[in-house]
C-alpha cells in the first residue's frame, strides 16, 4: 500500500478550502482561542468568588499571583478543557475529509458515537504522549550504563548518539501511529485496535509519510518563520490562533486523503463506518 504525493496534497488542500473546511477552521479557531485565553488567565491572578474568601489566613489577595501549585493545577485544567473542545472537532473533520464531503457535514459524522470516539481519542493521545517520551528516553538507559564513566569530548559524542537514537525512535513511532485517531473516528474502534490498525496501515510506507511530514512542516515554517524575529509576542499570539486553525485543518485534510488511500476505501467493498 502506498499513496501519491501530488494527489493527497491537492485533494487535501481542496477539501480544506471547501465550505466544510472553512467552517471547521472557524470552529477550531474559536476552540483554540478559548483554550489560549483560559490558559493565560488560569494561573495569572486570583479573583475572589465571594466576600467570604477575602481575609482568610493564607489565602491569596485579589490581584496577586496564584501559588505555583494552584496555578499549575489551573493551567492543567485549562489544557484538559481545551482538549475536550478540540478533539471532537478533529474527529468530525477526519470523518468529513475521509468521506470527501465539501458542502455539508452529514449528521452521522457529527452524532455517531461522538462521545465515545472523543474519549477513545483522548485516551489514545495520553498513551501516545507517554509512549513517545518513553521511546525518546529508553535509548539513554543502556548507553548511559555502557558509557556512564566517560567524560570530556567522548561524553559529548555519547550524548549526541543518545539524542539521535532517541529522536529516531520517537519519530518512527510517531509515523507508525499517525492514524490512530483516524482509525477511531472512521472505523469506530477502541484504542488498542486503533494502535494496531495504524501500525498496519503505515507498514511499508513510513519513509514516504516522513517525507510528507517534512514537506508540511517546511511549508508551515516558510509561512510563519520569517515573521518570528520581527513580530512582538502579542502579534505572534494574535496570529497563532487563526494560523494554527488553518494549518491544522489543512494537515488533517491531507492526512485524511493519505488514510483514504492506504485504507483502500476506494478499491474494495469497504465503506466508511462513521
């Protein structure tokens, strides 16, 4: 199984530019804007909810920064809430683009077990997050055990070797499990089945997927990179939300077309179960 670069990029970009793509971009932008504002305000200052809190010994005063532990919890909660808002939109977008819908989003793409798919995708995201960290850190253990006493320039070489091996493993697993959320959204399966399905779909085409990821990352950097040295933090923050929404939807659309070809929906009797 493989895919054609030109076909998936053109089809994906066309779908992202359709009415459905624009609607999904707006929804993602609104969700991300809410998440960013909540994230920025969560750990900033304390605002009392009632007069009874003021004057309590040890409590922060209005306008004062929250304690680090409380601010950390508030920031974590803001991130979780942001994920709760964006994950179902991502699932709907995947179903829409895999199904090549341009003008209207079918009701079944929105309402078919969306809650279960959202929960599965969120759990899969946590599994993948910790899995990538483990894949990155794992090579450091045997190499450190073998070369732990090395110092000076050889130590730098060992550390670089650890970094290269760790990044290679992390990227390999990222490419191999790229379509976990797509499997959950389209085939309506649970986390373990989605992990197996993504690994099977990417077998034999991982180098092409990596090349596609590099191309998309290069286009993204070419679009925003030149602005970074000259723009203020406020300008970058203002531009980041709509830019992230546009780039995110375009990437989802392109990978959806890759998934469509790898899953061979168009060459056998399989249907998109969403």
